[in-house]
C-alpha cells in the first residue's frame, strides 16, 4: 500500500472559440477555474493548481485568480505549477503573493521555475527583462528566484524617508503586505536532477511534472523517482529543520461511465514518449493513465514516482467544463485513491 496523499488538480486553463470547447474566452477560463476550485473543495480534494503561460490562450497572471479562489474557499490549497521567473519582478511578485496569501488565509502553494518553451521567441524580452552579459535566461530566472526567496523572509532593507507621509515602524522597511510562512510554501518545478538538488539547498519544495530531461534512458517514472530521492538527500544534507514536500502531476482518468470511455477510452495503452523541448535537449514525457478503477489501482501502484511523492496533481481537460472535471476528480477520490491507501 502507498502512503496517504494530498490530491489536487492542475489546470492549464486553455480557452478556444471552437464550438467543441466549453471554455470560449479568457473570462470563461478564469470564472470556470474559480468554480472548479470550489467544487473540488466540496468533493474533498486538497489542492487547486494552475499553469501560467504568457502570450497564449491559457491562464497567465496568476495572482488575481488565486486571490479570487482564496476568497471563495476555506480549506483547499491554492497554487501554481509553475510561474516562469524569467518574466517576474521579484519585488512586485512578493507584494502580489503576500496579498493573495493573506486573502486565502495562508493557503498559497506557489510553484515557480525557470520556465519552458513558449509561444514566442524569448518572450521575457517584451516584459523588459534581459540576462546580464554572459548569463543565460535560466541564470536570470534563478537569480530572480533567490531575490524573491530572500524578500519573503520579511526582513527590512529599504531606507525610510525621514519625513514620511505616514509614521514608519523603526528600522529599515520591508515590502508589505508580508505573509508569515509563505517562504516555506514555495516550490521549484525541476526538469533535471541538478535543479532539483539546487532547489533543495535553497529550501524550496519540489514539483516534478509529466516531463523531465532524459537523464539515463530509464522509464519516466523511474527517472522521476530517482530525481525525488536525490532531492530528499540534498535537503537532508542542507540541514533544513522542516520536512520538504514533493508533488508529481499525472493525467489519470477513471473510466466509470460512457462519457469517460468516449473521451479517454483510447488512452489506455499510453506509453512514455521522447521528444525535444529545446533544440538540443532530449526530454521524456510520462504516459497517461485511463482505465476502469480496478485496473488503474494496479497500474498506479507500480508508478515509483507517485509512491515517492506526498502530493499528486491530476491534470484536467478544462475545456470539457466544470461539471465534467469535477466528475473526473470525484472518480479518482472515491474509486481509486482508497484502493491505493491514499485516502
């Protein structure tokens, strides 16, 4: 039996004007995301997570959405997977994140990373960011991350005006609003073993996606489990006081009615795939799972990375609508999770 797990959903927030889409506009994507988070909380799910993609017909600026969900819910974790740090001003991000976390009562779980291939070439340039001379965009993202993490500690650093408009507290000033504890709820989306170990040293939790750089040619779930074990070893070596958290994301569909079979019945023989997400970077993409619940239980019990993680994020087909996606989540929670000891 595997360990009890937190189970959440992960939405890319696609929208399309296609007549086959239940999500026709950006407004639809945002409002349906809120409604799905509310429904998932009512079903007993543990997390509502969202992708962040710029220049795309998908969810982008996360903090208005996270704050809105925080105001409509009371228990569920609210997070991202992931925010591309090549696009972020870490100081302004600390303000946004602090405000959203306070609205949510300390439930934010922010996944951040160096970003992934996107709709435009070097999109961060249009946002006004450029790597320093001799540095890459990945270096720029990691440098912004280190600033962000330091600012989240809430230490004063800014020289106060000696004649302020409003009275100041003593000493140097910090960014406000400050949300205590948010620093411990930052996750790094790692595509390699080395960046997972780097995240551990900095005291970030680990998000491992449905793809990673191919480092050794083994099946995806085995490579991912090895990454998680290396991360935990690096965390222990760094001497952090708290226990880290690790999430993996998967496409998992329990075939319990005719709609499920129509949408996903052909996905049952899914396999890992190899591709190139950058010109010279070979990546391995994890398989999808789609089967009757008793078959899913057997298959998922063999997934080493899920066994290693404490949190499982279910990627949802958001354009099929809130009601259907709530059904997808409910089927996993009720028909599959108990059989694996996750509930």
